[in-house]
C-alpha cells in the first residue's frame, strides 16, 4: 500500500510489539535471576538459623507448618533417620544433597539446600514454580502498560501524519489553480522544510513555463504583425492591378503582385524554418555530414541572387570538413547567412564563404564587403524580426534568428566581427564531432 | 494635392505611391524618420501618411515634433499595430486618423479625402463655387448639373484653386500639388492646364495675377 500513513502505522505497530516482547522477555529473565538469588539466599539463611536452634536444643519443636508456605523443611539425624518434616501431606523428598541442588519430585522441580550439622542434615526445599510465577508477574506488569499505550500511539501517529501532510494537500490545491494563464509561483515560506524543495522546484518550473509562454505569445503576436506587411503589399498590388489605367501599369502591377506573393511565401517559409529549428526541440536526424559539401549547396542556393545584385560570391573550402548535425538545418543556416551577406553588400562587392576543419572542430565563415553591423547592435541582430536601422531590404527579419536557433541546436558558437577591410564577418564554430 | 508618404517597407510604399498618383495626388516617399523630418521642414504637404515602425526615429516622435512646431498638416497613421493603446497614443500624439494594415486602398483614399475636407473646414464633401460642383471622391466636375470631362492634372489644378477662393497660387505652388519629387515636370505644364480649364469651364473662372500666379475670385 503506497500510503505514508498506513506504512507508518504498520511500522509502529510492529515496533511496539517487538519492544513489548523484548521488554517482557528481558524483565522475565532478570526477575527470575534475581528472585533465584534472593530465594537461594533465603533457603540458606533458613537452614543456618535452624542449625543453631537444633544444636542448642535437639528436641526443639519446630513450629508446625501453616499449610500454605512454599517451604518444606526436613531434618535428619546423623544416622539418616528423618527427625522432622514440616509438611507431612506433601510428596516426600527422599534425597538430600549438601549445598544447593535442583531436584525433581513427581514431575515438579524443586530447589533445595542441604546443610550438614553436628547432629545430622537440615534440608530446606522450595518449588521452582514460585520463582517463575513471580517473574511472570513482573513481566506482565511491564508489558501491559506498553500494550495499553499502543492504540494511543497509533492515534497520535494518525493525527501527526494528517497534520504533517496538510501542507502537501494545500500545495496540491494551489497547484491545481495554476494554468497557462496564471502561472504565478506557489507560496513556499510556511511549508515544512521536507516539502519546500518540491515547492521550490515547482516554482522554478512555473517560472520557466511562464517565460516560455510569454515568449510564445510575443512571437505569435510579432509574427502576426509581420505577416501584415506582405499582406498589405499583396492587397495594394491587387487593387492597383484592378484599377490599372493602361497596359503598362497593368503589367507593372502584375510583376509587383508576383513579388509580393513571393515575399509572403518567403516569410511563411522562414517562420516555419524558425519553428522547426527551436533549440528546445530534440535534434532530429543527427549524422556525420560533410560541411564543405553542404556549404556548396547552400552557396549555390544564393547564386542567382548574387548574380542579380552583381555581388561576387565564392566558396573556399577544405575537401572534407566533418561535423555531426542535421544536413537540412545546416544548409538553411548557410543559406540564411550567405543570403543576408549578399543582400547587404552593395553591387560590385564581394561575399566570401570559407569552411575549414580546426583543432576544436569545424569553422564556417561568411565575410562580406557591406556596411557591417555596429558593435552595439550585434547582440540584437539575432532577435526575431529585428531589422537594420539602415536596412533597405524587406527581408523577413528572421534570417539571423533562424541561424542562431540552428547553431544552438548544434552547440555551435556564432561570432560577429568586422571583416578585415570593412564589412561583416560571421564565424560559426562547430564542436568536434564525436 | 501633395502627400508625404513615410514608410520603410519598399513594396508597400511603391504600391501606395502608384495608387496615390493614379488618384491625382503628388506623392513623395520618405523611408526613414530623419529624411521625413527634413522633408516636412522643407515642403508644405496637404496630408501625411505615417508608418509608426520606422528605422532611426519612431513615427510618433516625428508626429509630436511636427505638432510642437505648430504644423497642423493632417496626419493619417498607417501601421500594422492595431492594439487599442497604440491607436490611443497615435491619436493623442496629434494624428487625425488611424488605419491598420492591411488596409483597403479605397478606404485609405476616402480617409485622405475626409481629413482634407476637415482641414479645409468643410462638412460637405463636395466643393461648390458658383455654378461649379467638384466631387473629390469621384474626382468629377459638374457645371450647371452637366458633367465636364477633365484630365487628372486639370482636376488637381482646379481643386487647388477652388479650395481657397481668392488666394493666389504661384506656378511653383501648383506644380508642387501636381508632381512628386521624382516626377518630371513639363516646362509650361501649369499654363497648359489653366488654358484648357478656361476653355472647358469659361474664361472668367480662373484669373491671372501677372507675375504672381492664378486665383479664383470669391463668389
């Protein structure tokens, strides 16, 4: 049974029973031992006192037995004739041993003491049963209060446990009141120290959840607002197409409508890429991949744009550069970096992509001859929907956020720096593949 | 009518500019806060379309500065931010109207006409002058109830002159109303339009003040 209360009660009952049994046994043994010593002493003292009387007056009248005394006194003369027997009705003890002896008479155990005198032998005997009865009595007196105490103890346990578990119940009902909208921490100050770690951990979890939910809400709100721009452009161009006064205007509106659609599609794709590259998500198909081969594909994806914008784009790479990762994600990372570099580089400029094996792992470097990013803005450029102050490009504002998310997933480190000779240099360092 | 378009998104701005020009407005486009402020200082506009999320300077800052400087040019905020607080902040900063992206071009044009009307202190959307009646919404003109066909530029010149009868407008002022900065201006275009307006509507309507410009006398 998985109940703290039941377990405590069972354990306590067993414990009290064991303690009672042990106490009773020990008491019985000790009392038996002590009464034995005491009674033995008594036997001997009686024998000695009788010897003095008998030697002074051999014919002395030994007082008649009262009938219920435990002791049996016998006196023999030096010829072995029994001169005195205190309780004639009892079975005869027809033997005598000097000193202490355990005798058995008709199935009953006796303890006897024999004493040699000048005229004969005096024997005092007592049934052993008397000693046992005394010891049992003492043991009972110990065990009974303990047993009487048991129900009281059980009640006390039940009460203490219920009181002790009260804070847990309160905590449970507090947690029950939490949901996605109210994730405020539970009160943990007045909780017992045994439960507080649980509440503290719970609070930390709630805070993390709160942050995650807030980030999610912000992202959705931002994404919705960002979607409005391409949609506005779409709607505008559609209406302009409708009302174009002549063929030339119609053709232009048509072309711009196509651009607006492409832009909306691009934003949707980037949003999807960002959602898929969430660092919280488990990494999918991790395999040993050749970074240089993926870089060739990623750079090729941006070739057309570079030609249109008259930017020289080239790739310099070692034959094979091994990293562990998801091929598709890495390709998206490279494409976003190169696409960004090409877009921000004025025509006639140059974008260089380099990838190499290093001692610590692998390095991907994208260097352009564009305006660069001021050091103060370098942290913020990875924010979602962040755009350059001078940005004349209507990108999604998600490119670098995607790059960052993918890099985090691959435990890669990104650094932004001024390229030698102006422009931006982005370095992505991948850890050594295992 | 000259419109200043302050918008950082090229696609939206170029679409709006085309739409405005097709409707007969001269439209200048500024893509960031700094050049927008400069344009507002150097040129008189009839209406400003203002996006809020601008690089360098926030749209509201531009608006507040404009109003603090005593400029009461009608401003319509055109933005993707539709939260109540944003609308309140925008209107309280001095905007005359607020429209949320993605907007309908016809609705935006109607709002432009509406703020222009209010700026001119008229309630009736139509402009009447003697036997003439202009409808800015449809950009049509009637004389004694009979429609008169005017080109877009002819209409713009007539509208400019009729908005403040008695005020003399120079040739340069009229050109400002007709062309954005990046549009080519014909050498004596204004004279050509005035001439054809006189031909279509009667020679008594538009008077010339020699060496100064043109005006329509108060009725």
